[in-house]
C-alpha cells in the first residue's frame, strides 16, 4: 500500500479517490483534520477496506514511525500542509510548524523506516513531496515560465515554508540517499476546493449574491491546472520519475485573475441565470491588495511531458465548466464547509480590505477600473 498525508484536503482527497478508482493498492490516509480537512470528501470510501483513515499530526514523528512500521507502505505521498497564502500572512506560525517541522518529522520517520527495509523493498521505496510553483517567486510579464532550474525566491510565509520543506527533502536525498521525488505544481482548481481560494470563493459568493472580491487591479496571473490532471501527474512521477528529481507540473493556462472571475460569472449566467437576468459580473468588487502579492506564476512543464509522457487532459474551458457544475450539484457540501470557523476567517480576511478607499470600486473589464457610486 501507499501512505498519503493530507488526504482529506482538496488535492489529497482528489488523489485518494483517483488512486482507488484506478488501482486496488490500498491507501493509508494520515490527516489531522484542520479546518481544511474534510472526511465528507471521502464519503464514497466509507465501506471500502482499501482505504484506512488515521487522524494524526505529521509533526508527531513517533506516531509517523509507528504508522510506517505497522502498515509498511512502499511509498509516501506527502500533501499535508497549511496551504492558503492569506492565512500565512495573518498567522505564519502554523505554516512553519506543519510545512517545515512537519515535513522534517515525516522525513525522519521515513528515513528510519527506509533504512531498515530489506534491499529489495528499499530500492523500490519512494518519498514523493508535493510542492508548489510559489517557491520560485514572481515572474515579470516577459520572463519565461519557471523551469526546474529556476532559482528559489519565495515571497510569502507560505511559499517560504514550502521552499524550506523542498530543501529538506533535497538534503535527505543528497545526504542519506532517501529515494525522494519532488513536484512543484501551479494553481489547482476542481471539486472539493475549499471556498477560501479564489475560484470556489467566487462561485459560492456569486450564488449567495455577495461581492466577488478582486485583490488590487486583478491583473495578477496564475497558471491553472484541473486537479485531476495534477493527480495523474503525481501518479506518473511516482511510477517512473528518476529518484532525486524535481518535476514542475502545469497546464500552460496563464490567466489574469479578473479574466478568471469574468469566465466564472459568464458560466453561472448560462447555467444558473439570475431571476432579474442581470449578470453576476455586477457583483465584482475591488478590494485592497494582498501584501507582497506575487504578480505572475507560470510553469514550464516540458520536463514531465518529455520524460514521463504526461499531458493535461482538461483545457481551462472544459475544467472550469466542470468545476462550476460540480459546485452547483454539491450545494450541501458547500453549506457544510461554511461553518463557524469559515465565517470567522471571511470576517478576518475581508473586513479590513472593505474599509479602504478602494472598497466599492467595480472592475468593468480586464484592464479598466471605475469607482462605483
Ligand atoms: P488543503 O489545505 O486543502 O489540505 C491540506 C490537508 O492537510 C488538510 O486535509 C489538512 O487537514 C491536512 N493537514 C494540515 N496540517 C496537518 C498536519 N500537521 N498533520 C496532518 N495533516 C495536516 O491543501 P491543498 O490545496 O489540497 O494542497 C495540498 C498540497 O499541495 C500542499 O502541500 C500544497 O502546498 C500543495 N499545492 C497546492 C496547490 C493548490 O493550488 N491548492 C498547488 C500546488 C501545490
Ligand atoms: O501556485 C500554487 C498555489 O496556488 C498553491 O501553492 C497554494 O496552496 C494555493 O492556495 C494557490 O495560491 P494562490 O495565492 O495563487 O491562490 P488563491 O486562490 O488564494 O488566489 C489566486 C489569485 O487570486 C491570487 O492572485 C490572489 C487572488 N485573489 C484571491 C482571493 C482569495 C483575489 O483576487 N481575491 C480573493 O478573494
């Protein structure tokens, strides 16, 4: 079997569902169920003996060692992390704890387990660390996309903590020979995405008749990848990636935030028109920018395409429409995650932004901003 950390989160739960949809190899799913972990994502596996859920903290090295000794996985796929940039600005300590110390604890447990394996098991074991394109910092409009050779230049507490984790993984391979693999992926979207992140936040706010908050001028660029394509890429890297290597994963889908929000509004206008026939675009509201906001991310995915033959199955148009349809069909899931804790976060992140001189400015097109009355 394989051991997955963070398998109750957005990408982790998609990965577990995807894995068990294609293979009978079991999954031990280790997650301490922070606000972002949700066992409802895995409800379809409730009676499936191939899925073993364990509530545990990756920072607890002894617990991780005991789990490895008990389940004897042939691989670890490490998703568990604090993942939201805005939360890392409000409270960086949890990011250092889980992303840096937690990855260190897990590496130590993995090193102890792997060192004691028989030669045959030792040679096939893999530790796959799931990371982000944000470790490379921000691109200017004319720079080429991030290749694996790009220098690290993280700009937020989140990306700095992920960069630190990447360096630890690299060091454990270089120093101890632990058979690691690292993936650095661009922005994901799709089912089970927690509505603190841009795409699900816009969908749920639009349907609730609430403002659609655009940070700053809305011209920041992200490179979007459907989550199922990320899961497929991780499976390819785990199966065939050369030990010690890094693979950047992305969909060649650079989009300005405001264009993404316009697309979402247009799809909702089509699938769930408002009774008065007005467009959801009228809810778009400009708010104060994110401090240190990275301007542009883009991934050069040629290495994984050429070395492993992976390419995304979804275009942005097909993936984003599927995603909106999923949220429309899964309103009880949305209602469930919008608990008291979620409401507190929304208040903390957006109340100050709304109180600035920018509040109430309505963006009318991808490069034009006008103040509302
Ligand atoms: P998420 O926040 O939705 O889920 C994280 C999961 O980790 C949750 O289930 C949470 O309960 C669990 N977790 C957190 N701290 C833990 C701890 N100390 N011990 C055990 N479990 C813990 O995150 P996501 O968006 O699914 O991201 C998963 C991974 O992929 C992260 O490592 C992230 O950095 C990386 N990544 C995310 C994206 C993206 O667009 N979301 C893109 C590239 C890489
Ligand atoms: O690039 C990969 C990263 O993508 C992952 O490593 C992170 O875990 C993941 O959260 C994501 O980070 P971003 O900061 O890019 O994602 P987010 O959805 O928070 O924001 C996307 C863009 O939209 C970003 O430029 C900020 C902007 N934004 C976001 C929110 C929540 C808004 O304009 N308004 C908002 O309300």
